[in-house]
């Protein structure tokens, strides 16, 4: 498409105004609470107290639900937990179900603090340090296609061609770069997020990922997420069995 120079500048200015100058580099410049929480020293006991609130949906084990309503949080990189929680709290990622529990007043009250007694960023630091160390569900929700089926193989190939540069060889993600661990996550949750990211509904998504997956059909999406839901998780990250119960809440 050819555009007149004037028009091009106008488009650029409008784009800038609309997204506050956000570019690939701007995607992770939340600053504020995210940066603050990353630097604070976490306290385990407070983390346990705050997490009790979260467990109403994410379960005491941090495993979420196989049907994908609630994501598994256990084992997620701490940087990712902090970014996502900070984005949700800043309403930069829509999550109306969670707001009543995660916005300032609620996260404080629920963990027994009053305004002025502690900074919310401290509670974010505490709870995320606790969650990241929880062992993961050894039986996460998986897609339909078992290893050996053509769809499994196609999903594996799509993954290798489009996802490894960020999410790693087997979906392990990257702590330093804020890329989520997606191995061991529930299929239905990932499918929803992937679709929202592709279609621009998840507002805090990495713009490079959005670009990378634009051409994915619904079937491609199902096949690649089928593969990530079945990607191997290292034994050390997993709970010993699906009957495991979090001993911190006896
Ligand atoms: C009322 C239910 C509910 C409660 C309570 C709740 N959450 Fe959530 N949380 C959700 C839902 C639903 C999602 C997924 C939203 C979506 O599909 O985009 C989510 C997503 C998240 C995510 C993003 C995960 C990812 O993989 O990107 C994080 C992090 C998170 N919650 C942390 C917490 C913490 C910490 C608490 C406690 C302070 C908490 N949640 C309390 C419902 C809840
Ligand atoms: C350029 C880097 C990049 C590429 C390429 C990429 N992703 Fe992502 N992906 C991310 C980042 C960063 C997030 C977290 C977005 C955010 O900040 O909210 C994410 C989020 C996700 C999520 C949601 C995770 C959660 O816990 O909510 C899924 C599922 C996902 N990616 C799957 C994929 C798959 C499958 C591919 C390949 C087809 C892919 N991604 C390619 C960077 C990337």
C-alpha cells in the first residue's frame, strides 16, 4: 500500500496517541509496582497468608482447574507472576473475576492489613515468591491428540517454527525475559489466552508474539496448544502425585 507522506505521519501520530508510544520495547515497561515488587525482599509467612485468598480459585496447590477457568500458577516464573499480577491490578489485563480479590483494598484486607500498614507491592513480592516454588500438577489438562497422531506432530512442528525463540525448546519460558512457562499448563486456559492474544483481546500481550501468530488458523492453534499441554516438564518441578496436598495449609 502506498500512502502520502503526510498521511503516513498522521497514522503514526494516531498510533502513538492510542497506545502511548507502546512498541515491542514498551510492552514490558509497566514500571511502578512491577519494578518495585521485583526488588523487595519477600517474606514466606506473609506469602502463605496472602495466597490463602488466591486459593479460592487457583486452589491451595496452585494448580487451577483442568477445564481452564483458572490457570495453574504453581511453578510459573516469578517475574511472570509479578508482571501478570501487576498488569491485572493496574487493569492492563482484563480479569473481572479476580479484581475483587486482587485490587489494593482487597489484597490488603484479605491478608489482614489496613491501609498504610504495608505497601501492596510488598504483598505482591511475598505471594509471588511463595507461588513460584509450589510443585506443579503432574496431571494438567491436555489437548485431544496423543503422541503419534498427525495433529500432535503438526503441533510440534508449529511450536518449533514459531515459539521456541521465546518460550524455549519445551515451553519452559524464560525468567529474565518475562516469558511464561507454558509446559504443564492446562490446555483450555492456554487455548483461550492464545486466541485472545492472536485476536488482540489480551491487552498486555507481547506485540512480537501477536505478529508471530497472526496467520494461525483455529486448527493450527489447537494443534500447537495440544503440543504445549503435552510438552515434558522436568520431574523436579512436579508434585509426587495428583493426590498431593499443600502441607502449608494443614
Ligand atoms: C475469584 C477467582 C480468583 C481469585 C480469588 C484469584 N484469581 Fe488469579 N486468576 C483468576 C482467573 C479467572 C484468571 C485467568 C483470567 C484469564 O483467563 O485471562 C487468573 C489469572 C491469574 C494470573 C495470570 C496467570 C498467567 O498464567 O498469566 C496470576 C498471576 C494470578 N491470577 C494470580 C492471583 C493471585 C496472586 C491471587 C491472590 C491475590 C489471585 N490470582 C486470586 C481468578 C482468580
Ligand atoms: C516474541 C516472543 C514470543 C513468541 C514468538 C511467542 N510467545 Fe507466547 N508469550 C510471550 C509473552 C511475553 C507472553 C506473556 C504475555 C504478557 O506479557 O501478557 C506470552 C504468552 C503466551 C501464552 C499465555 C500464557 C499464560 O500463562 O497466560 C501462551 C499459551 C503462549 N504465549 C503460547 C505461545 C505459542 C504456542 C507460541 C508459538 C506459536 C508463542 N506463544 C509465541 C512471548 C512469545
